[in-house]
C-alpha cells in the first residue's frame, strides 16, 4: 500500500533520516521517499497508515 503524508516539521536530511528509520523500525522492507522542500513523505509499506503515522509521531514528526 502506498501512503502519502504531509509532515510539516521535516526541514533537513537528518529529519528525513529520522522519519525513514522510524518507518523501517515497523517495516524493514518499506520504501520511503521524503522531500524536505514539499514536506511530503511517500511510503510503500505493508503496515497500516495509522501505524506509520504513529511511529513517525513518536519520532517527533507528526503528520499534518
């Protein structure tokens, strides 16, 4: 399933890395594309959208 999220707090490469690692902690095979300019994160994952949002929020980057 492909999930697209707007994450307003993504501002740098470290932010992108943190979000990517959070997603991969619940789905090691997830594909994550994050654009710090548009603040859009696209996730290809077997996990639910709610679970993805939850781990990103726990990492300090809640979805809008």
